[in-house]
C-alpha cells in the first residue's frame, strides 16, 4: 500500500539520520527513535494523492472500490505517467476525447504520450467496474 510504503521509507530515513547524524558535542549518541519522532515523521508524510475526497457520493462508491483495489496502484501516485485523479490539466484533454474513448482505452489498453495503460489495469476487472473506475477518476478531475 503506497501510504504505508511511504511512511516506512520516511521512518528509515529518519532512523538513518538519527543513527548517522553527528551527535552534539557532549550529547549521548542516540540510535533509537522516540515515539514523538516517529509520530512527527508520520504526521509530516505528504499525502500520496493530494485530493480531498471527503465524501464519495453513492454513484461513485463502486468506482472508488475499483480504484482503491486496482487503478490506484498507478493512478494514485502517477506511476509510469498515469494521470492522477484531480490533476485537471492532465485530464482535460483526455476527457475531451469523450467518455466512450476513455472507457475503450481503459478496457482495451492504451499507449499514449506519457506511458502505457494496461488493459483493465492489468487485472481481471469486469467491464462495468472498469467504467466505474473511469467515472470515479473523471468525477474528481473535471
Ligand atoms: C500499471 C499502471 C496502471 C494501472 C494499474 C491503471 N492504469 Fe490507467 N493509465 C496508466 C497510464 C500510464 C496512463 C497514461 C497513458 C498515456 O496517456 O500515455 C493511463 C491512462 C488511463 C486513462 C486515460 C486514457 C486516455 O485516453 O487518456 C484512463 C481512463 C485510465 N487509465 C483508466 C484506468 C482504470 C479505470 C484503471 C483501473 C481499472 C487503470 N487505469 C489502471 C497506467 C495504469
């Protein structure tokens, strides 16, 4: 899960800093992180998707489920050039192609200017769920 991975990396960075940083003269070298340091590192972790999805409307609940399970692997953090939901400038020309084209590209796969979109996100996602995933991302990106 991207958030957990990110937090883990932060913790590793923080631990490395504490372990390898030069201690103040006279201060005892500390190798362990305090609970407060760990909490601060977690609190400062930037969100993977900087979009506030406060409440997901009922018609996009299924799309969010599909997104969380499959599409978000790439689209959540923009992996491999995948457009992130909420990145309106990136989505505008895609949306302008029309929903049918977006559904087709998501279902059949699509090689574009920024990367490669695998058919159905590379998983056995049924047609209706692929469409729901597209609808969900588009709803956040208009
Ligand atoms: C393995 C990574 C990956 C996964 C998983 C993935 N995508 Fe994509 N997707 C991409 C990339 C990369 C692009 C951008 C391709 C380009 O424009 O060059 C893209 C583009 C798209 C587009 C825009 C197509 C267009 O015409 O501009 C849609 C819609 C889309 N994905 C839907 C989905 C849906 C729905 C899912 C989940 C079922 C999903 N994607 C899962 C990588 C992924």
